[in-house]
C-alpha cells in the first residue's frame, strides 16, 4: 500500500491518496469540512442515510457529526481526495471581516451536496497543483486560499451562510431518538453527551430516566441485539457485523455475545 497524507501547516487543507487499498472506519467530524472527490469513491453514512456521489463531486460535511466512511480506490488506480477544514476561528474572523452571519437555524442532512461552478473547479485544481509542487506549507498562504474558497462557496451556494456562520453549540435534543439512531457509533460517552447538548453528568442522569439503565449497559445490549438479528435473521457474517455496530474488536464482541446468548456468534445459524 502506498499512502500519502500531506497536511498543511495548519492542517486545514489535506490531500489524501491511497493506492489499491479500501479503508473504512468511523469518526467524529469536529469542523465543517469541504470534500472534493478527485478519484475513487467515498461512501458516507450518518446512521440513517448513505451518501455515495461519484468522482468530481463536491460536498460539505457539517461539524459535530458522527459519520461512518468507506474509501474505495478505482480499479488499478488510486483513491484521491482533497479536504478543506473550516475551523471555527477562521469562520468567525471571516464573518466579522465581511459582516456575514446566520439569519436562520438550519436542520436537515449532515452532508450537503455543493454546486460545482467553473470558478470552484479552477480553484480546487489549483490547490491540487500547489499540493503537487509542495507549496501548501505556508500558514499565511493557506489562510488566503481558504478565504478564496469561502468566497467561491458562498457565491455559488448563498444559503451556506446559515450553516457556516452558526457558531452555537449543540442544543439539548431528544435523547431517546438520538441514541436509537447513533448507538452503533463507537465514541466515548462524553461525545454523546456533547452532541445531545448535555454535560456528562446530566447525560447520565437523563439517560437513566429515559432508558431505566446506565448508558454502558444499554449500548452493549442494544448493539448485541442488533448483531443477533443480523447474524440470525439476515445471515450476515460475524466479521461484517461487529465493527459496524460499535465493537472495537472481534474478541470483545464474541465474549459479550456469548455471555448474552450462551453461544459464540460463529456457532449461530
């Protein structure tokens, strides 16, 4: 495998290239991220919907999201993508400099498909050229290029201001609905608490009121029940199930499954 992941001085513009290797996983997206798919495919899943645009697509992944991903290079080729991370301090400075602010609260999909204009296409390919020349190594230059990108994004997609310049922390949301959607993400309780608009102590207290048990016990039982259904009823392989349901490794999953159901998952069916 040939892997290159060159980051700018501020880790704000990142070019990724993976040769003949599919990579999957999950992560928390802390900052708004503009992602340009150069070659191959990046399939995203937010827990309820899958996004799979093709090569040449442009999208925004909103901040404070839990996302599963699958990076797949084309046949006999390389996976290539360009990501621009729009940090909150950069967006706040831009909003003050250009007197921009969110005029309304936006909801909806955590992944937004963006219009690819001729100007934006030229801009993105210029970033790739700078990357190839190893020129994206100056913090000042990167800040200029990010400002240019923001101008072009907002010019083509004016409603983005309601997303990019909304600096509020997550508000307190329905805990039961959120956990039933996101239980399969393997993140710490502190992250679940933050995303539901709660302190950790309040999250634990509200959780027990809602579900009648602790978050740890509920998460494991919920994941095991889902695994049992997929293996028993859907005939899926154990190796295809445990990671997607938030278990860190196969041995931990097998131990917990056997403890709950009395037999190892590989023995079922």
